[in-house]
């Protein structure tokens, strides 16, 4: 486990969530179980809190909690305030989801000229896009895995750009993005911190998905700014090329416990 909460797979009808457990990969299709995991994703909860937040009957929640525990997806421990009750938490790692809904179709053929030019950045960008679109065509969404990978990369990046001054850190982050052709960063605001990315490496070539698609970038930014602010930061993508916008926009703010 990576020690932070990752975004859960979508909970729409016809979607199967995939979770990695010590016993192997588990698939969650029940809307009730997805709802329970969604409310547990932010923080550990008591049985009564899960009932209240899920809007389900106690008997229904009890059955599904028992099943999720047996599958190794959640765990329960005695409530320190009342040993007769349990506190539940997610003990597995979300991998993504499989969907039987809309299939995404690649909108363009690969240009052979890409492979003859001495531009490794362009090649890797096309390769990344092709792999991701190929998965989407099959209804496979790996956003949680990409977020996890981005967080790990961000943890590795931070020591090289660490600073005690926010503007200096932002300058170093912008320079890093530009040098590695990840995009052009523009700071919209410092409080709350809002970052815009133009020519985004992650989603600039994706077809329009109708949702934010920069899970990898979000993971990197979460790691970098969580380290800087020395507290868990929440990264929310509010604009994205994959939504038809002309840039990607990230709101970075301290995560309030219990929200």
C-alpha cells in the first residue's frame, strides 16, 4: 500500500471496480459495495456512519461489509471508544474499472513520420496515448494505477526541486515540466493554489472522454505539494483537454479530515 487515498473507480451502472488484495485481484460489481467503498475512501468509519452516508438499511450494509471483509477489501477493528462496535477501513488498493458502457474509439491513425524523427519525447507521448486509448477501447480505466504511479514519481522528484518558498518551488516545477516536455505550466493563483497546464503530455492527444483524464499528473502534484505543505493535499482537476477545454487546470488545497 502506498499510504494515501487514491480516487476510486467510477460507480456508474455497468461498471466493475477492480481491487488488489493480498489474496489477488477482486472485482466489485455491486452498486451497494461500490457506495460503501466510496464513503470509506476518505476516512475510516463506524458501522453507523457507513449506514448514514450510504443511505442503505442496516441489514443490507451488514451483509455487504461482511462480504467485503471476507474478500480482503476492507478490514474492521474494535472501536477504541466502544469495544462492542467496529471501525472499518479499506485495506486493498483500487486498480481501476471495467465498463460495459461507451467504448472510446481512436480518432486518428498513427503518422509513420513520428517514428523517423529524432524526437524521443514525441515518440513516448504517442506511445503513452496509444496504450491508454487501446485500454479505453476495451472499457478498461486504469486511472487509480496512473495516480499511484504519478504519486511515486512525485515523491522521487521532490528532493530535486525542494524549496522553502512557494514561488520558488512553483518556478522549479514549471521548469521541470517544460524541460521534460510534460506541458507548459501557468500559475493562476497561489491561495488557493491553482495550476494550469497547456500542451499536456498526459491528455493532450486523447479523444474527448467527457471527464478529467490527468490521473498521473494529479498524483505527481499531490506528492510534490503534500511534501511542501507537510500535510495531505487534495488535487482536483477542474478543466482538461479530454473534456474539450484548451488547458488542464488543477486546484490544490489541504484535505480536510472527514470530507
